C-alpha cells in the first residue's frame, strides 16, 4: 500500500495500471477529457467491464459521455439522493492479481494536473485484501444496477445545461471567460475581491462620495435615456439630438440645467462614431434592438448586438471600440452594462483584478459583466430611499461613478 499525493504520480499510476490489467471496474463522481489517462482509456476501452460515473452539478464533461456513448459498459448516476461521490478504480486480472486506487481523485484532468488529491494504492498483497476485494465488487455491482446509459438526444440536452453550469461553477473559483487569468496571475476566490463582496450600503457610500459629478444629474441622465427608449420602437426613430444624447455626443436636447449628456462616458472625440449617429446608421439601431428594455440579458443578446454594431463600421479600421459600444449599452440597460472608457478603465480593471491590456468585446462580457452578475451589491440591492431606488435601476452603469477620474 502507498499514498499518492502528487498529481503527476497519480497519472503515472493510472497509465501503468491501464496497461498492466485487463479488466476495469470503476466508480467516479465525475469524469472529463483532455488528459493522458483519458486517451489511454480510449485505447483500452475493450478492458472496461463496469464504469459508473456521476453527473451531479453537471461536472462530468459531455466530451467524455460522447466518446463512450456506444459503450454499454459505462453508465451514469443521473439523479442521486445526495451526491454520488465515490472514487474507486479497480484494475483486475484475477483474485490474486489486482490493484486498487481509492481516495479523493476523480477521473478528471484537474485531478491529474492542478488539484490537491490524496489517493491510496492498494494491491492483493495487502492485509485483508480478499475481504476488501469482495466489498469493492459488491459496491460496484450495487451502483451498476441503479446507473443508466445516455442516448444521443439526452446528451444534446445535457450539453446545453452543462454549458450554462460552466459559468456558475467557474465563477466560484474566480474563473471568468477563456482568458480569465494570465500565466503570471492567479485567480482569487470571489470573497477576497473587495468590489465583489461589498454590500449595497458600501456600494452606495462610494456612489455618494464621487467628487466629480452630481448624483442628481447622473440619475437624470439615466432617466432621460430610459424615457427616450420607452417612447420609441427603435433607436432610429429618435430625433437627431435625442440619439446624440443617448450616444454621449454633443447635442442641443433641452434638459434641466446641470444635466450633462457626457456623464457615463463622453464620446464626443469618437469622430467616426459621431458621424454614424448623425447619419442615423441603421446597423446601430438594429444592434440596440437586440437588447430588451427589461428582463434577463444573456451573452447571446450581447453577441447579437455586436453582430450589427460591428457592421456599422465594416470597411473601416475601427474594429474594437469598447467605449462607444458600451456607452450605448449602458444607456439602454444601465442595470447590466457599464460604459468602459479612458476615464474609468484603469481603476475598474485594477479593482476587478483583471488585465487591462487587450480588453476586447469578448473579454468585456466574460470578465466584467459576468463578474458583475456575481457581485453582492448587484445581486442584493437594498435601496433606502427614492434616490437609491433610481441608482439600483442603473447600478451597473453607476460603476462609472466609483472609478471615474479626470
């Protein structure tokens, strides 16, 4: 018997055992692909006698299921009471020729690479081996009876749910998007990121303490934009000055004294953008039509917005201007989006603990919006008065008041 604590040693043992033994009997809470052991299992799948895999929390990768979809010797525990959580890997030739891995490690790439695991390697030479082998077979046979296979239609449904659960599971580890971490920077758990864990009262204290802009005027800008979107069926139905107000460029719209259209991001220097707004470009209007005025906003809404928005600048060198796109988004759905521009980008990225350089359209959603969805003050606003109620309706956009600097 020996204890295995290094992930590299664990994978070495898996690879050795798959080569040395002719019969695999496994129970694992989760399974994934993209490991050397997974590739070895494919090569030795004729040795699989009974493998039972759990899918609780949708942590088993659909690629694993799809790879072995036609293998009748792999089944799944789909709706357990509690959590199906064993990690037992029996490699068997005869009653006097077998080895067993049992411990914390699942059959996942993370177990073979980055996780901290503790796994015991036991063989038929160890004390009480005969009784242990009998008990292991009894347990595997019992779980095999309650396990079920997958079919193609069920797998397709599973893939959709698995994809949606990825964001939830990854966010608990501080992981957002495909480039959430750079080689020199480790992700932090959410409770250690100050802007994520602060409550509504702390958020409002920072909003109240902004030194550059009037809170009342900021609220008025949001209210005017909201009213403009509500009165029209589409952005291109607004007057020239109304569109300019929403877009954050110079306009002659008559509003209350002290209300500055440049709050939440002045775009007056974006010459090509200003021209598109002045020309009432239909692609910009179609882009904003993809963002509903109420209800949940998903990445699909955002991608549809971008599809039209980028068409407005096709044939130009203007490929990625987050400031102008996010100004429009923040005006239509200030509860979801924040305008990211040169006045707030550095401080916001520092506080969110994300890399500022290379921040593009995809990373804006993955690393900023998906983070906002997990922040305490965003999830649980508790306004104390009418003014705070107005801020709550535009709480993502009001991040600008936290991070704006001249």
